[in-house]
């Protein structure tokens, strides 16, 4: 029993934000003004003043919007969709990574990629993004809420501003984009929403208090939203990965903590993206890539939460 508990704790310690994309975990990013950078290599003012191109004339492919789609799992999801001939709208904070993703995806898959630069923690972001899409009458078939914030520090060790930022990115942006883009998704039904949670959201984790709490909220939100949107013919799925080697330091840390087992549990970002898109289109509710991660998720869910959190606090705190 003690060995099993210790293994569970070691595995939990890996789930500290590794499912998220392109966010500096050491600090809260500076606020980005509520303006989009629309490609054609020009910078415009407010979203309402952006020129409206004839997007529909480019081709007849549907669009998928990926919040946090320039790196990591977000980019892997974008690539899996591009293979299926989806045009893409990628949203992130950094223009250089957005440009790199756009150029690569358009070159490899002959699709069209729009890029928008936003800080999704800002309350103005979701309405502005929805307005941009609505003005262009985007045929939006899929929304992917991937962007998130996590790291080695959490409640009691982060500033209040950082904790609020985590809540805003992990929960509020997911909620706000889903709501503001709902009319376009309904118009293009059947359509899909894919939210990114984490195995960490399946149980309380004292040393990852806020992260596990926010990811739990994403999971519960996705479960309920699925039934709320059922009659609108919009399917909702939630991706809950375990270890994903999105960066060299994550791979190094995983192997250091778990050795061979950690290597066996890990799933590559590309495979995660492919599984996530395939299972979303199959209308699966919870998507957990990897056999070992599925087993761990089952064990975590059947153990009493009070026992789980007590074990974690004693062994892993």
C-alpha cells in the first residue's frame, strides 16, 4: 500500500502544468493591449478597425480556433487539424511563435492560418476575438481551449496577482471563449469544443492546490457543458494528459523522478494532438492519452479524495 501511494505521489508531482503551452511559469506576463495583430505583416488598431478579407474565397475548408496554438500541445492539435484540411486561427501572446507556426503549417498542409496576438487572461480578449470572427463570418467548426498556466510554484508561494492570472487563464478564458464563440459554433453545427484539463484535475493536490483546482474546474465545466449543448449539436470533450515532453527540462525531470516508468508513461505532443483531435471527432467526453495514464487516472478516481489528499500531504508535501 505504501509503495502504491508513493508511486501515485511521484506521478502527481509530474503534473504541474506540463500540459500547457508557451507561458513563462516564473512570472505573470505583462498586460497586452486589447488589439490583434492581423497577418499581412501589418499592425492595425482595435479589432473593430481591422480590414475584413474575403476569407471564404480562399477555399471551402472549415475553421478551427486554437487558444494557445503556437507551441506544445496546442501546436500538435493545430497540426492534427491541418492534416484534416482545417483552416486555423491561432491565438497566443508572442508574435514570433505565431508567425513560425503559421509559416510551417501553411507550407506543409496547404491550408490558411490566421494569427491573433492576445493575452487571454484579459477580460477584453474573448469578446474581441469573437467579434473578429463574427465580422468575417468564420465557418467555425471547432474551438480548442489549450492555453494555460502552471509551474513548480503554487498557492502560498505565488503572489496574489499570479494566482489570479492562473485562474483567469485556466478557467475564465476557457469559459469566456466558449460562450462568446457559441453563436458561430451553433451556426456551423455539428461542431466541437475541446478543453484541456489534466490528470492533476482528478484529485486535490496540496502542493499544487490552485493548479489542480483550476483543472478540476475545467473538467467539471466540460462535463456539464457537454449536456447543455447536446441539443445544439455541439460536442464537448476534455483532454486530460499525464506527462508530455513539451520541453527538454520536462523530459529530464520526468526521467529523474520516475526513471524507466516515467519514460514509458510519457506521450509525445504530436501523439497527444492526434489522439485529442481523433477522439474529439468521435465525440468522446474525457480523453486520456496513453495506457499507463489511463490506469493512473482510474486509480486516482476510485480512491477516496480525503485519503488521496492525506497521503499526498504526508508523502509528497
